[in-house]
């Protein structure tokens, strides 16, 4: 037994055509392909990206949603949700690669656990060529452990998540954050009582590239601070958790890149 689902993706003009092609090809190669793939064009795309999309129109059930201007991921995904015609939505980023058994494994899990509203899995972070494993992101599997983990870090890896569409819409969709809109969404859903789970299997390769930590400086901390205030307002974080997170993240973001990378590796 399995569940029907839509895949939700967004792409914008700065994406590399080769990365988008690899991502879409990984959807074609699934042992249990999606019944629908919704691709949001977040603003005008380059001719090269359009050519990649055109080449897949006859190879998958692709539905396009074109936004006249670039609005960012949260707006794009909320708009794309309107086009998803199934009860379950699987996220996918335009530069990542889903392993062939991803949707089959997630579909079987959801059929066996009807109480779950949000399902994640392990992912491997790889270099830009996808040839080298940089880290493996394992997250707690049980709901209560996920709830505790969420007070420190995002408990669900966004590129591999599958969620119940009605549950996300019930909380208003993705909060309109410039970054970490997914972490804000999980925080809100946890507070509202929705059930979470993670699978232990690695089901996706995430293309992170080099220099990730170096790019996460003080400006990144300001975005994190906005998220932490949101988590405090909705009741996910108590005062002590809020202050601990602010202090730890500020120190991390102003630290030298080498130290950032070391802390990141240990945390993984």
C-alpha cells in the first residue's frame, strides 16, 4: 500500500542548468515516481533553464507555475501549494538529487503510520559535483525527540520532507521568512500539535558546495534572530532557551570560518 503525492519544487534564474537537470532526472529515476511534479518558476528564468524544463515536459507529469517576479522561496512554495492536487506533498530542491528509492520508502512509511503529518529522513551533504560526501545529517526519529531537538536546531531536513498538505495550509503555509522558512513552519506545526517523524534511511543527496560556513556571518545571524523571536512568540522556546540560542548562534556566526566548520562538523 502507498500514498499518492505531489512533488513541490521552485527554481530561479541563478540556478545552474546542469543542477536542475540532475534534480529532475532523479525524479524520473524513482522506483515509485510521483503522480504530479509542481515546478514554480520564481521569476523569469534564463533560456538555458527553460530548455532544461522543456526537455522534461514529456518525461514526467510536470505542472508549471510561473511568477512574474522573484519573490523568494516562501512565497514561491506557498503559491506552488495551490497547484498540488494530492493530499501529500514531497519537497525537492532544484539542485539536489533524490535517491531512487526515496518516494517508495516514504510512501510505505506514511501508509503504515497514518498519524504522522510531517515526515523527514537522513540526507548526505555533498560537494558541488556530488562526488564527495561532506557530512551526513541524522535527526531524531520519534516525535517527542523531534520536539526537544527543535528547540536547538531544525528537526526536519527540508529537501527530503513529505508533509500533509492540509496540515500546512491549516497553519497558514510557510511563514514569510527570507531564510529558514521551513524551520519556522516546523516550529509552528509542533506548537499546534501536529505529529512528526524521521526515517533513518538516507534518501537524498544535498548539494552544499564549499564555503558554506564562511557565508554564514553576521547577516545570517540577524535572520536567525528573527526566527528565534518568532519561536519565542509562538511558545516553542522559553526565555532561557531563547537566550541560550541567541548567545550560541551569535558566537558561532562571528567565529572564524575554520572554527565554524569544526563546530558544524561536530554538530553533524
